C-alpha cells in the first residue's frame, strides 16, 4: 500500500524582520501541524503552538527531524529566499519520497539591501561567503568590474575583512589566526581600485540595522558584524 503523501513548506522569512514576511509565508505556517526553525524566526509567528526550536540550522539534522514527523503538513523556516543559497534545495533532495517539498518564496537579503540603497540588481553577480569558502571567480569578477557584485557575509567573512583582502590581492576567505600567513593568488589582482564604490547593509530588518555606503578603502577600516550584505559596484 502506498504511503500517505505529506507536505513540508520551506518558508522564506526574508532578512528576519516581521515587515519582510509575505502573506503566503503566514498562510503556510498557519496550515502547518508543526513548525521548525531557529528562535529568531519562530518569534515572527507568536501564534504557533506546536514547534521545534533549533539552536542552529544543520541540514542533516533538519532533514532527520522532518522525516520523522507524524503530521501531514509541516513548515521549516529559513532565512531570505528559498532559491538563493538556501536550505530548501538540500531538503528537497534529502527527504524521503513520502514528503512533497514546496518552496514559499521570501525577500532575499540581496533584494532588501538593493532596495535600501535604491540599486538595480538585474545583472548583479551574487556570492555567499557565509560558512563557505570564496569561489575562485569572486575576486576575478570584482576585479573586472563589468557587473555589480553582492556578497552574503558571515562571522568569518565580515565586510571590512573582505574589502581588505580584495584590496591586497588576497583571495577572500575565513580570517585566520594572528601570525599565520595568508596565501596570495599566483597573479595578484592589484587592479581592484581603492575608490570602487561599495555598500554594506548590516542586521537588515532589525533595530540595529546599519546602511553604509562609501568606497572600498574606507570600508576596510570599518568594524561591521557578519550579518551583512556587501555590494561592490561595477567600475
């Protein structure tokens, strides 16, 4: 006998503020028999009674939790949009066949940051350095300057450290211990000009939101947190 088909909605919660939630997100959460997410996102839905609170989002752990649920409808809360460096694509592949995975789109932090600075992003190149190494093409793309670049930052890759590494020809990546030697590219990208226009949006949607704009050499001297989007303009 074929097992009953169940539905899990992966709900994009935007950058994290209640103002960024969509009506579709509220509907998906209201229909869920259980909601899974970190405290920051669960607080956006105070009406939820049955929930599983996660200290941190680990993809394998979330997949295991969802697979073992005894409800017909569930919701997993994720940051930003479900189609941009999201847990959603992993869950779609990892969950057993009895689960139908649906994506509920959210406002990505890149969208929110571009709106904050009145920027277009139709030809923007987007990279994530949040808990992942920098791809080789990141520095090359910034250096060429044909397209604006958006970088999703993280605790180990803050806007100012990325700026310093780009200016010095060091491939962006996690900060290392003091005294260690960072490896330079075989062909340093010395052409990334210090006067390149850039923007940093930190803690989007929160009371501590920061919107900064300036040039790359100025950013290198700042002290911003890791919950940020860095946008580097074209030449």
